[in-house]
């Protein structure tokens, strides 16, 4: 599955990092997958690549450290923290020499994208946080632990089906996608990395303070499914309130995977945002993206 997407590798500070790179040009979007079992760039964003390419965008999708076909360091020697993933993504963009880019992150990948932007704002000209795990503290983790099918993935195909069900609202995955993710999730070293990442996420949360979010320099768009049970919309509303220049889009009848449940709408919305943000980046003023939104209107964006 996804054989049409060519696999590439690059060394990122000693971590062999797998990615796909489709399309050409300087208008680049980097898409960061989430942290569920079996997640990777190909599986999470394959349906989005054609829409972006058709619009003339170059699409780059890396596998985070510990996921997909990227290296999975021994958890006894490597700490799978939020900070480590953010550093890896920032270093990946720098290693490719493609910044500044439009950066999109989903779930745990949203936390990594947010952290990378805070670390290296010079590498990011716009940031999209999609169902981003950026306001989940330890108390929230504890409250949700009994119902968290993602954290409870047990290595079985049935466990993968439960994971996908938790991540979506009214979506029926193809058998090929389930098998693809299951194969990735049970590859050597992957379960160990996954368990380590989930344990640290549970203990430390996936969280940025209001002060940190308010300091984000590039224009920011927040997209969330109104039926997302992994990152409830109240968390995204809080994040939007803490980022003064943030756009906010709430998709009806949609869970955690906006990019998969509504691929065309997701791509159209983000591309409109990228277009407005490009001027904001050139002007060096994130707030001008908000002014651009007022001039164009979200109704125009959604068409």
C-alpha cells in the first residue's frame, strides 16, 4: 500500500529519518503525523498529497522518531519526550534545507510542530495545529485513561481497529489501511518505542502553557473535529484564546482525523490559510493574517 509514494531517508542528528517528498517548488508544506500505533507520514497523509500537488505545492511528510520507518532508539538510551520530537522535527526541516515552510501537525505531531516552531520560528512561515495535543496535562491524561484506546493499543489487529475507531467519527477504514498500520505498529522495536512515548506522555502530559502559545510568531490555524474525543474542542478553544492571532475551524461530524475524514476540505482550508499567511510572513507581522481573515471571511475560505 502507498507504493506510489517514494520512500526517502535523511540523517537527522544521528536519527535515520524516513520521509516522502512529492511535488516541486518553493511553496512547501510539511505534514507531521500523530502518535497513535502504526502512524506514519504515508498512511496519515496519502489522501492529502494529490490535492496539494495539484495546487502546485511540494509536500513533505516525515516519520517522527520512533514511528514508521524512522529509527527507533532503545528507550533505555533515548527519551521519547515532547521536547525530543520537537527537536527532531526542527532539525529535520533544517537538514533538508527547505525552511521556512508551512508546518502542519496532527495530535502528538501537533505538539511536535508547535514545539519545533517555538524552538525555530525562522523555519516556519505558518503553523496549522489539527487536533493538536497541546493542552493535555497529567490530570487530563488520568481522567481519560480508562477510555483511551490509543494508549491501550495491545499489538493486535482488534486493538488497531479500536484505535482507529477512537480517532475517527463516522469513518470506516479500508482493510488495507488497517493491515498497513498493524504491520508498522508491530515491526521490531516499534512497540517498545510506542510504550515509552505513551508512558512519558501520560506522566508529563502533552501541554504548552498560555504564555508559550501566546509567543508563537508565525500565523496559526487551529482545526479540530467537533466530535474529537481524543482532543476535545474545549481544549482547542482554549488554545485559540491563548494565541491572539489564531484562526479557528471546527469541522462538524468529524473526529480526530480531519485530514482523513475530510481530505479535500482540509486541504482547501489550509491552502487558503497558507496564501493569506504568506503575506503575513513577508510583512513580518502575524497579526496581518488575522486582518486577512477579516477581509476574506471564513465563508470564502470554505468555498
